[in-house]
C-alpha cells in the first residue's frame, strides 16, 4: 500500500445522527402501509404493491473521512428519479479504480422479506434501529477506509483488494431476515479474507518484473496515471493490461486488479531510492539548484530551437547529475527538453510566417505606390520644361539613368505614327 500510513481517519457516526443528539439531523418519512400494499391477494406479483414500495432507507459512508450517517428517499418520487435522493455514489457504478471526490457512497437497505410461507413482509426502521445498525458495522467501515490506497501528493483514494472485500462484507452486514417471531435478525458482521481472484497490482509487478517498463522509474505523475488508465478494446486494462499487451502475454480471465496508480507510484519510489522524484520542468523553474543548473548550461544568446538532439542529450545528462546532487530524481526530463525545443521552434516558425505575411503586404503596397509614381513621372516628363534627368530623378527617388530610359521610351512611343 502506498501513501501516508499515519493518521488514518476513524469510522464515526456524524453528529446529529445519534440518540444523545436527539437525532436532530434525521427526517425519516416512511409511506403509510396502504401505499406500500396495493392488493395482497392479487394474482400477479407486480399488482400487489402500491407507489410506496419504491421507498428506501440507506446508510451513507464517506470513505475519505470515515463519516457514516443514514436517511431515506421520498416514497412519492418516481422510480426513475429515486437515485437523486441517494447521497453520493453507488459502489457498483464507480468500478475498482480511483474513488470519486467526494468519496461518498450510499448503501440502500432492503425492506422486503419473505417468510417460510412465501408471504412478503415489509419492514421499515426507526432512527434508533438505524443508529444501532451503524454502530454494528463501524468496524467494517473502519476496515474499508483503513485499507484504501492513498496515492500521490493529494492522497487520492484508490480501491485496494482488501477495501473492496471489506465493502462486500459491509453490504452483507446490512441485510436482514426475520426469525419465527418476526424479529429482525441482521447478518453477522464478518472480516473475510481477500479472495485469490482479487489481486493487488503491486503483487502482480513483483511476480512479473520482466514485464515492467524501465521508463516508469523516471516517469511523470501524468505518465504513470496514463498507464494506470490504459483501456484496450478487449482484455484486461490498467497496469497489467499495459504490461502484457506489448509482450503478447495473456492473463487468465476471472481476476480483478486493484491499486494501479498506487503500484506505479510505489515502483517509481523504490527505483528512486532515498531521492525524491520531481518533475523536471518544476525543478528547473522553481528550485535554486534547478535554476542555477539551467543558467550554467545555457550559452549566452543561445536558443534551444537551434540545439541538435546530441546537445539536448548532453543537457539531460548535466541536469540529471545536478539533480542527484540536490537529492532528487528528475521525471520526464527528456520529454521536457524536447518539448521546450519544439515550443521555441514553433515560435520561430510563427515569426517566419508573420514576416512573410508582412513582406507580402508591403510588396502589394509597393506595387500600388510604384504605379502612382510611374503615372506622375510620365506627366512630369511630358512637360518638357527644360529640367534635366538628375533633377527629376531626385524628385522620383530614382537614378538619373532610369529616368533617361523612361524619357526615351516615352519619346519613342510619341514618334510612332497613329495607325502604324
């Protein structure tokens, strides 16, 4: 298991849901009997029940804090809207990976039992009974929240094989039967061992080291998370699927894997030893050692855009050595340097494109200005007012030779007879 092992939260009943609080937060409103039963003698089973049979009471568990409370749905709500009355999520809808945030799960209680004669009996519970049930299952809740993986700097919650097993025990403990006298008998709480088909990914990695990717040792959090979220079109997903797919290894069906992110983070931590994994960009930008290394390695006036691959590889080795002296392992270093070069080259491309657009605009403008200049020059030359080519050339910002050639062409055009 990864993450912080100290200061685990304790399972507890939320204030306001205990007898000493007077159940100030409880608002149970079961339907009257006539709205549950429609016709006890109806031939068809579905015709026996009224609109109140959709009413449900529930327990809620906050897996992050260990808080437990209880409540009910509105029996007048339509069936398709009933889930809106449950706090949080249903266990079956979130899978076996990361827990949602907030990590609140609703555990609906069953209210209908069948006696030895096959007669349906409905049983709703009061606040005292639900509180007693909550107190009864607190050890199971504690096992759930105490065995969850807590991953990364944010201690994100992830299911473990033990936590999933404990939740199954919790669901079982919230089921009841009726004895001969009609008294409610709750299932005995149990602490089941983790079944063999529930497998921790960390154990799978330990048993198959040859399938582990060496790149995990210096992968970034995002890269590890991407590997944990691997989803193929068929077969196992997550880390085991990602490990086995390139090697062409097939895993037998029937297993469920837990702790994908936790296993990868633990694998990286073991590879780093006593050094701390830090993303390369963060270390280079924010740490004193990183900034100093960057400035020392940078040639004045140089740009990564002009650096060939061999230079980037040399920089990477330089930064790895400096980071080791600083007590850290840089993750994602190669990708970071290549990305920085790509961004700088993209900026140069943008500059080239902008320059080309501006040049095109100026050339179009110059074409129009030159046309106006030529028209005016033709008028001035047609005056034959005695000014020489040098004077007119200065006015037109042309060379005297160009003005002379222009005058010759104009004279030649006038000398051609009309209709020739």
